[in-house]
C-alpha cells in the first residue's frame, strides 16, 4: 500500500523541520543518570529517560539538550544521588536509595502498604506525594519532578518455593543498600544481604546469595531466571522511582523552562509506569515459559507475610522519622482505596 504523495511530502517536511531544530546549538545542557537498560521497550527508566529527552529537546527546538546516561554508566543509585546533590549531574532517576537522603520517603516502602498500583498512583500524584516532595526538597536540595514506577517487588531464590514467611528462614536474600529492606527480610526469617544492583547477577551466579527481590519486569529483563528457579508473587513493596533535579539548577531556569521541564518529567513518569505494567504482565508469562516455578500466595498466606513484616518495619521506621508520616501515608492509602 502506497502513501498519498501529499502525506509523503508533509512527512518529509516535518522531518526536515525536526532535523533543523536539532542542529541548533544548545544553550542549556542537562544530564540524566539511571541504572536501568537504555532500551525503552523493556526498561521503565529507559522509556522515561527517552520520553523526557525527546519532549524537552523537541519543545525547545534543541535550545535545551538532555544527555541520558543509562545502565549505571555513572555509578549506582547512591552515586547518582550524590552527583545530583553536588551538581555534577543535573538529574537522576532512582528508587529505594532516595530514602537514605530523605528518610520520610521510606514510608513508601512499608511492606504490604499498597493494595494495587492504581492506589499507589493516586497517593503519589495527590496531596501526600506533593507534601513528601516538598519535605524532601528542603532536606536534600533535590526537587522531585515526578514519581514513576519500579513496580511491586517479589522474592526469587534458587533453593525452594516460598509460600509464607517461614519458608524464607535461613535463605540469604540480596536487598538494596537500604536499612528498611534489611529489617523487612530479617523480620520474616531471611538473612538480608545488601548488595549494589550492578553486582547482583554475579552474587546470584556465584552463590553469594540464594535469592533477591525485584519486580517481575526486572527479573525477566535481566535474565535472573537463569540463576533463580523459584518466584513468589507476594508484592511486598511497591517500588517508586523518583525523578529528581538539582534545585539550584532548577531555580536558575526561567519560569517557562521550569514549567516545560516539570511537565515533561510528569509525562515521562507516566510513560515509565505504563512500560512497567506492560513488561510485568508479559514478563510473568515469559518467566513461566523459561521454567520458573511461580507461587501465588493465598489471601491467608499474604496475611502471614504482612503480620510478620509490617509491624517490625513500622517499629524500626518510627525510630528514623516523625511517626506522623506513617499515619499520613496510611490515611492516604485508605482514602485512595475507598475512592
């Protein structure tokens, strides 16, 4: 089927216009780092980074350029946060380690807090998310432009099926270098082992750890099924991605550019969520095809997980931050669930 000549002409003209815009010298250069793969169809951060870059560069005619550094090129997430704080990196897209700088962000990682992704989205995009962003900005010097999604985290291991907390006893489980995750696994009888993400495949392959916990899309996308036999769909934590920018840099921008970048970031976050949802659904089927043994806990078993993990983590979290933040998060979840 041939396209009409008029459509072809318009397409060529549009392409020429875009190319012409892109050849303009950039007045402002932004850098954005994350640890996920660059491929946008299989990586939520890759997708968000691509959308942000193309929106900003397209809408400014190349006046603002965005250089994206994926796949941990500039270090792990803790490194990226440090670089964003000191200004050597403009922006970063990170998950759990953000709570190391702003402990109040740790309330989002309370085990079994969110019953579903739509509830989490409503909480993050609503008043609670705005209040948390403002608080963390004051504390860190990093402005949260958007909340994206890492997805619900699930346990995998190479030893045995996990259907309830007692099955975790004695298993060495890799966790992020975040104390809350250490407390969570410990409370369920496992042996938490904090390891930076770039080192995880090697740790699993060599038996340094027996298992790990991550969203389905991450497990499939990084071929962890080659080293892990068992997957448990307990969804213990809804992983949030924080798209942050150095506040001094943000304030140096014109009001119009601030609005443009903020809007592009929000769109990028939404696209990241969508890609994450697609890849999670598709990944679960592919993990089954790859030979993983998948356990879906019953409602009764899920209550056992929650009863084991949540109280211990909440008690620990109360020693790290004002307990009112826990109450605010729980109230926001209740309201969103009711809606």
